[in-house]
C-alpha cells in the first residue's frame, strides 16, 4: 500500500496509497458519486421506506447461512477474521441478511407489514479489482419484508427503474425472470440436477450442482455455458401459483409503463432468491455490466430464526452507476459547488465577509469565500473553480460605504448593494439565475 518509505539516513518520509481495489472519490469527481447516492435515496424515501443503519461487520455465520455456502460470495470473497474475543466476524458482503437479522432482533416484523427499509454504504468482497469491480463497493438497497404480494414486487422493480431514470440514465435494460417457489422449485431442482450430472463437469462445479444447481446456470465460463445450452429452465417449469404470481408482476409493470426483457436464464448470485428476480444491465460497462438488481426471498427470515415471512429487495451499485453515466456522457450534477463566492480584499474586509457569508448560509444559500492572502485575480480563479454563479467583492472602498459588489460571473455585470440588503438581493439573483 505504501509507495515510498524512509531509507536509512536520507530522512525520506513514508507515504501511503489507498488499499488495492478500493476507490477514492475526491472533488470534483465525488460530486457525481454524491448525486447518484442522494438521488437513489430521494426516490426511495418518497415510496415510504424508512432508513436503517447497519453494522459494517456481523457474525460470520449470518452470511454463511443467509447468503448461501454455495455462492462465490461466501466461499471465496468474504473478508473474515477473528476478533480479540476469538469470535469469527465478517465485513458485510451484502445488505439483506443484516437487515433481516435486525428486523428479527428488534421485532419490527411484529408491527405493520410490510416493513419497508432502506440503507446505503460500503460492502466488501475480495475480488480481482478491475473497472467497476471493487473490493469495497458502494450500494443503496431496500427491503420490503412481511407480505408476499406480486404488486409489491412490481413496486420494488419500478422504484429501482425510477432511480436510474431520475439521474438521466437511459442506456440500460431491465432483465426479469422468476425462480419459482416451493410448489415447483423442488421438482425443477431434481430435473436440473439430473441434466447437470449427465455432463462432464469438473469437481468444483459438480459440488456446486449438488448444493444449489441454479448457480451453475450463472457460470460465465464459455465451455460450461456451451454445455448448459439445452438445460431445463425455471420459467418453463412453473406451477400454476408461481406462474400466476409472475404474470401479475409483469402485468403490473406493463400497466406502469416499465420496460423489461424476459431472461429465463437469469440467476442472481445469492442463494436466498425465489420467485421474482431482476437485474439492470448497462452494456457500456463491458464485462461488469450489472448496475443493480434484486428479487424476492421466501424462507430467509425463518432460516435466520425469525417468522416465516417473505420479502423482496434490491441493491443498486453506486460505483457502477457513476461509470454508466460517464459512458453515456450524462452528468448528474451542475458542476457548481456553491452559488456564491466571497472575495475580500484585506484583513478587515475578510472579517466582514466572513459575517456576510455566515448570514447567507443561514438564509439557505451555498456560499464559500477566499481565504489566505490571495489578490483579486487569484480569488476570482477560486470562484471559477467553485463553479459559483456570483461573486461578492468587498474592498476598502466598499467597507467605508457599507456596501458590497455583486458580480454575475457569467455576464460579468455587477451592482453595488448595501450590506443590509445583501441577503435579499443575492437570494433573488440566485433564484433567477
């Protein structure tokens, strides 16, 4: 992680680089990251979802049992370690298991259903770093727990679609499928295993087929994909009740005007999914084309020691959405860090400007000012770098008169206003800009 180090008597000071596969988001690029996350959260909160803050690490057994031991996440990618008490803990690789644990622990499932929760933050998977595939990935997720209603499935899918469209993203597609339920999944599982065990699979893949055969459908290796070309598919083996559930989901999405593509081979990477599953794909990202997805999970709560209640949720990748916006040439931000930038000339003017800036901030405006001993030219460069709409210039002449100059940075027109009126005049100017 360090890129230089002290060597003997040279006095060289050690410097450090961030961990491999963990991106830093710094200004000005961090504005896009913040805009994506904030937009997702705003859309979700408007649908009645309450915020939940989850621990960054949990008991390792929670993820092994909840996510599934056959998954790559559990078998290969988890950051697991022993704490000082000898307990095995794991940095969270995903959010659903932790939410479910919290719902059970705090009896949220004993109240009004569905329990609608949303969360955001970093998740951790030890993967080979590449563009869009990080060891610390940022997600915004939702879970709607306690009601097995296909209309709720449609709400969740439509909400995720709306999150992306609210950013101006358009070059993505929604892939949709069903993984069946207890009325048809066991029969399909046996049928798929019969097919898989007739193939010359390697030992690891055969073991995966024994634990969760659906995971083999998700294998990306060309030779395995070729062998799987004639594999039986879940949507062709649905029971009447599972088919009715899925048809209600698709019919409701049709009524909502949400476009989707049916993908009978869609298999999510976690074991707990049942019935509706979906993924958002953006082809502008190359191999790492998935930008978000989710599905319904029957039986997960009971598996973690709670009531036998169903749920549905999604996780939207903030990192990959930022890359998708870049691929489309869409900016989710104005490039403006502040509305107004204060430019004081001299120590007395700086002290007066600090008071004016504080007043404007209290009035709800975004304001910054020049610090240090920069002259007018250097301070105005700072205003340009901040993307400000207006500059407030305060020199000795303005100090004597009790005024300040308001300069429009796009037209270069300016006017002198009294310090008493500055709040009213600036708010009006920013509102009309």
